[in-house]
C-alpha cells in the first residue's frame, strides 16, 4: 500500500467520496474501495496495467470486479483517493458508478458468443457514451441500471434491470412443408421444447417461443426461416432487497436507433415523473405499464 497518513474521515467525507466511486470499507477505519469505470467490462491491456499499478501504489494491491463490471481497487486510504484519481486520469480512466443516476452499463459477450444474435459490444458502447457519460449530470429519483443481452439465455439478467435489451431471432414457420421426418432437426434444435413432433408433424407453440432462433434453417425442407432479427426490451426489472421481473414491451425492435430512443424516453420519464427514492419499477407500477409503454412507443 502506498504511503499515506492515517486520516479518519468524517461522515461528510465518507458521503462525498462515495459520490466519486469510493465506498467505505467497513473493516477499516480510513480505507475505501474505489470503483474504476470500464466500458461494459471491456478494458485494454494498457488500462488493466494502469489499474493494477494504481492498486499497488494507492491500495492494498488487490482488485475485484463488481456486478456492474467495474474494477474495484481495494483498501485505498482516504489520503490516497485524490492521488489515485489523478493517476487514473493520466491513463484515461475514471472512478464512479454510484449515486442516483445511470449506472455502468453491462453486456454479455454476444458479439463473439456462438449464441449471440446482436452486436452487444457495439450497442452497449453506444449506450455507455450516450447515457452513462451523456447523462452523468442528470439527477434521477434513484439509480438506473441498463443491461444488454445477446440472446434469450439472459446471462446478464436483462429482465432484472431497469431496462434490459435481449437479442431476438424470430422464426417463421411454414408447416405445410413438414414431411414428418422421424428425426426432426427442428425438434432437436429447440432448447426449450416449444417445437416438437405431434402425430408425425412438427408443432410450434409460438406464444412460448423465446426467439433464440436456433431452429432457423435446421429443416432441410425449409419449414423454418427467419422472420425478424432485432431487440426485445424489458422495463421495470430490479434485484436487491426487493426484486421485480421486468416486463417486455409489446414489439420486437428492428432498428437500433429505436432502442436508443426508447432508453432516452424512459430516462426522461423517470427523471420527470418518478418520485424521489423510488426505483423505475415503482414508477411503472404507479403510472401503469400501458401508460408508460404508450409514452415510450409514441410515434
């Protein structure tokens, strides 16, 4: 740990540095754990080296990852906070990720994952720049979390965030082309069993389909093709002391800019119509899902 005088911070000091991304370590009198912002979990090797050096110089030499994919330098003495922030700024890095504002965006590795249906890295980077950075000075009623998932596997739990985005590949079925193969490739491909042979023919239960798209193109006779590829958006999810399952908006978006527009409308609605201290799920419940959806989807 870097040299520093032992300074016992006041309650006001603890509150002030929390807004900078430094949370008091309850096991110490004067140390804090400082959150270094990543781009949805992605950092360069040079940035990682700088964070590691910051941990050696100013903290305990240990780094943890938070659930919002920030790097948290452990046990930074109060006197080292500003020197550490200055060092990180020299390397293009910043601390933060706390407070009643847009929190760091998280995404899965859908861009490179075999199941990914959308470019999660590119979309989450746009959301990061436009809303985490661009809305940094906007005071909200409470924190606001956004997650981007590449497919319905939901690895980053998009439906438990204030807004969640899930990649979609909606199949189109032409059941007249089904030849009743004994070993049906569609049935074999469906991971949740909503497409299955019944009486020698494939039956697809569309209302239970999660649009993972794994059945598309599997039938050699062309029963399943791709109808739509896009984004499903959930609103009003949360986890923590109280949990709430987000509810999907009523359509699949095919235009990325529409997704960004809906996020901006949701943030604006929350800022202007949310009550102090309530989460977005509470705002949605109080105003009514249909009312909120109508505002988000207005032409």
